[in-house]
């Protein structure tokens, strides 16, 4: 007989988190899933997952996917969460129906929205703990907003009490209910048994012919089950992103919050409103970030650095006391302490710049290790190169690493001196302490402490200009 698939045991009292991520996001006018649009440097869904993972293990998080499901799996699969496919998107209630087999194993679970990236882990914990303390069948996370128009309102049984009488949509509000400013956020906590005992009673008698999870409040209250509401500490954290404008506003919120966090930790950021710093960036104290800098991805910058204006740093590791001058672009590069980069330098993926090294104006590196104290200060391309310590690379030097088919390596040993406008045709090795004369094309290895010249002998023809002029006049 075939072996039966082992099911993971869920301890009594353990709870799960379900994240709604199946929608298309029509108002964004995009072919991509709504939850994969980026704010703060990563997809909205990834922000929600990160907050959820601070509360429960990844194995207890279920992301309900639908539109472009494979793309969503690919983008956030590394987080370790589970996926539930809602092949036909028929509303939030239908999403929980589809996830029933996964969620019914738990005593209770929370429902989050994949397009609400500002949700805090602390709020998720508050909702969980409040739900347990109230012994409620359903708990609704709410928010007080200045302009609640368009949102479903939460009608409480008693103004001072936690219990909810109903959630009323905008079109069905009475004149008195229109004055209510407490809105339904679409984030809930449920006890599994009372929910799944009634979920089949949800109906599609609405304009979109969908099963709405909000209708569970009415069903539970009708059956004298306890439904309560918990206001969020900050209304901004429960706001979703339905338009490009709302995306930009949330992105701005996340980035300013990141700047405030870094400044509180000892980083100086001049004109933070002009800087673009992603959520996962780490910067040590006493580093200065000048205006119009972008620090992206999972970049790490050490202490006492100075990052000058118009520089872009993406997925890089920068050591202590590094100065990156204006208008540099660094991508997947590593810079060791005390190095000086720029202005107008480009460090491409695989660049590794040693301690105290200099990479100057209009110098480009790619898959290059530059040793301690080495310098390439002007107008140079160094690709697929291994450069030792205390090497001087003159202006206009090029490592010719590509023969039209394959890449080849250039090795420059410690203490070598490469004269200006040299062309090093790989594969080639410049020995320890060797010199290459300016303007040389080097195709063969140069032994240690040797001088290599690879250029034509100079010829001077005296009077040539005068003779040419006289001939032209005749």
C-alpha cells in the first residue's frame, strides 16, 4: 500500500494567519497582481508576511492566491509561507471557504489583507490577544478616519462597549449611521468552529455576486455569537492601496518612517524627504547621507561613512569610514573600510574594493577584486580582474576581458604600476612590482619587477608641417 501523507499536528490553542492575496487590482490598471506592486522597496505582500512572521511561524501562515498565482509564488516563496489557490475569485468569503482544510485545523486564525503593507506586528498581536480575552467568535479590527465615505461602518451595540451589532456598507447607511467614523478594516480574528459552522450560509445577493466575509458578523450576531471590535492604534496602518496615488502615498510613508528610524539610531540624513531608502537597509551610527541618495534592497552601510548626493547603492555591503562621492552607482558590490569611491564611479556586481583603496571618477569595475590601498583614479575599466595590494592603475587603462565568446581574467600582483592608457588583453598577468609603460598594449605575462612596453617607437619628421603647407600652396 502507498504511504499516507503525514499531516502536521497543530497544538491546542495554536492559531494561524491567512493573508488575502488573490485579487487582480483592477484600478491599478496593471497586468501584475495587486499584492506584488512595490512600496518601500519590496512587494506589499512581502511587508504583510514580514509582520505576520514576527507573530507566528511561517508554517502557520497561509497566503490565498489567485490572479497570476505562479508569479506570486515565485516572488514570495522564499519566505517559507504556505499557499492556497483560489482558482476562481468569488470574494473574501469564498477565499476562506477555499482555505477551509488548512485553517480548520486551528482553534482560531487571523485574516490579513495582502495590500495593507503598513500593518504592524504589534497590532496583529493586539488583535489576537483582545480576541482571546473577549472570548469572541469574531473580532473586527477597525479604524477612526476623518472621511469614512465609501467604507463599511461598524455599528456597536453600545457606544462604550466592544460588542458589534452590524457592519453596514455605505449604500445601506441610515442618516444617523453616516455620522459614524469607525470603519471596517477588512482584518479579522475568528474562532474556527463557529465560523466554519456557518460559512456555507454566506450568500451572493450583492452587486458583485460574491461571498463577503463581512457578512459573517451578521450571521454570528443573529445566532447570539459574540462579535467585537478593536480600534487600531493608528488608522494609517490599515489603509489599503487601490490606486497608483495610494501606492505612492504608502511608499512615501514607509520611506519617511525608515529615515526617522535611522536618524533615531544615530544616522544623519540631510533632507530625508529627498532620499529613497528601502525598508531592509541597515546603516550604522555616525554615517551621513546627503540629499538625493538612494539606498536600496538589503544594503548595509557601516559607521562614519559619508554618502554624497545623487549616489545609488543597491544590495551592497559598505564598511566603516567609507566615502562615496557624488553621482556613483554601486550594485551588488562590497567596499571595505576606509575606501574612497567616486565621483562618477560605477561598481557593478562582483566588485570587491579593499580597505583604503581608491576608485575614482569615471572608473567602472565588474567582478573585480581591488586590494588594500590600490588606486584607479581616472577613466578606467576593470573587468574580471584580480588586483593586489598597493597597485596603481593609470588613467585610461582597460582590461580587455571579452574575446567575443568568453570572458578571461587579468591578474595584477602587489605593488605593480600600470601606466596611463594601457590595454591589458586577458588572460594576462602583471607580476609583483612590475611596471607597464604608458600607452602599452600588453598581450603576454609580465614577470615580477620588470618593465613592459607594448607600443610603436616614436618617429619625428622635422619640418613636415612646413613642407606640407608649401606643397599645398603650389
